[in-house]
């Protein structure tokens, strides 16, 4: 939050530039010293611009008081470009296709791709030429879940909220259009959640599904738990979440997690045949049918779960969660202490 100390920095950047970042000071900086307040109560002072990026000196509340560090940020045009590149969109014959396009990262979801998916679904609601939405992944994986490197950085910064991705899943689930997850490979953690919140799931024989959150020290959010119970029942939900072990496409079909399993070579044709079948139906009827199904399965909306939400966010900020991500990044087994 803004305070006298930060106002002093804003008013006289020469107090901190030469001492904290002499290289920047020599190159000429802080031509603009306007404070920017984010929704996370972070206070940032623009230091310099370099091409499409800007360097900020940011101060946030920490355990030992105000903690300050330098951060690079990008402009709105660059952010829009990245959103366009990380999630590809095409619309043809009433079928909208969203392709997660981070194959080098196994299509892990970062802030940019989450925002891009949310933006596309918002725009679809304003169009008349969309009847059904297909979500797929570029490369060998469908989606490996949340970008753990980004999540680790968020934990380091003391801002490990998952509200953006939970809001996205809710948006996909309640979209007026039927949604199909075309699962060509691994769907782990957030990637599995993404598939589960689609109306229909078609998987290649090589696809795997997993919710290894317990191995990372995370609790599964209530919304996903209730969604899994709704789809595969409480018995298989317990086994799936307690063991944190991945299952193959065949097993996923046996427990009702996916609707169809086909050879990889037939996955695209099978998916788009189903999409075309849906797209030829009356759009108002489709909207009504989906709304009716959502109403019939909306019991979880009436269940109070504020205490579970609190526990979920507590685990996100726990020492075990930090250890789980560190262990994953260091390719070793985690040592959990229940803290």
C-alpha cells in the first residue's frame, strides 16, 4: 500500500537509483515516477523502458515488512501478442477451436494463457457463428497443468492465489456452448481439471490423466472434488486423488472420466465429427439443454464450502507446497513435514 516511505521514493528517485541499481542510473531512468497500484497491493515505480518491456522497482508487504525487488513487465500490445500466440483460435462451420500453444512447456497454463482462454470464451458469447468449442493442445501433451515455475515465483512473492484459473474453469463449465476436450496426450493437474470442466472428453489411446496435487503439497479445490464426484463417483474420486497416480486412457474410460478412446491417428476426425454433429443442431436448443444439465447438477452450488476454500489457500501457502514445487524443479522426492 502507499505510504510515506514509498511516496518519498516516488518523489526523489535519486535516493535509490544510484545505490540500488547503478547501471540503470547511468543509462538514464525514472523519467516517469508515477506509482502503479495492482490488485495485489503491490506498489511499483517505473524505472526505465527497454523496447516492449518496462523495468519496475516494486515493493510488497512481506513477513519482515516491506520487501522490494526489480521486476520486468510488458506493455498491453506485447501482452495481447503473447495471448494470441499462446492460445490459437479458429472458427469454422460453427466450430471454435482453441489450441494451447506452449508445446515446449507441455502446454502448461500460465497467467497469459489463462487470461487468453478467458478472453476467448467471453468473446464467443458475443458471436452468432459459434455453436461448439473444441479445446486441444499443440505437440504431444494436452496440458501439463499450471506452470510450476510461474507458481513457484508467485509463492516467492507471497501471492499464490488460484482465483484466475478457478474462475476460468467455472467460465468454461457455464459457457452456453457445448465444449469438447480433444485429449491427445497427458492431462495432469490443471490440465486434467481443464478437461473435466469441458462437457465432453475424447482421448487418444496414449493419453494419461493425473491429479498429483497431494505430491506437490496442495489440496484439491472443492469445485474440482465435487466435479469429479459428479463424473466418476466418490469411490474412484478417492482413489484418483489419494494415490495421486496417473491413469491411462483405457482406465479413464472404464471409470467414466472420458467418453471415448480412439487411436491417435483417429482422434481429430472423431472429435470434429462429434463437433459437427453438435453444430448442426438448433443453437437455442443446445443452450437450453446445457442450462438444464447444469441446473440438474447444481447441488454443489448450494453447499457451503468457505472453510474448505480457506484450507485450500492455506495449503497453497504452506511450507509443504513450497517444498513440493522445489522438489519437482530439482527432480527429487519431496520431504513433507505437515507444515
